[in-house]
């Protein structure tokens, strides 16, 4: 009897990062725009990390990475970078 070992990590879908993911500077403030999806998904997730290291993740997925990119820039520019960074729904991650 032969027993095989299954590696669960190999079975998990890979993360696909959009080529639209990049750093941008708006009014002197740096933001990292991350757009990604699982290889098995068709929709994209948007995450923006501000210069203070706070992650802002959109709840709703995007049908294209270009739509996610546009949404990020519109949101940052709408009220300005400081208003974006101090949004009422932001919970900063604790640094170790």
C-alpha cells in the first residue's frame, strides 16, 4: 500500500497582482495602491496603504483592475490626501 502526501499549499490559489499596483504621490503624500485577486476569481480587491502605514481596503470588489485604480485615485483626490488618511472608518494597525 502506497501513501501519498498532499501539500495543501500547492492546492491553494495563487495571488495575482495587477500591473496597476504602484506607488503614487498626491500633494506630497505617498500612497501604495495594491490591486490583487486570487487566480480563481474574476474580481479585483483594492487596498491603499498611506504614508503612515494605515491600510484602507475597499469592501466591494471591482470588475477590472483599471476600475480599482480609478476608484483609488478618485477617493484620494476627492477630499485631499489628509482627509483620506483620516477617514472615519480607518483603524490603524498596531506596530509591534
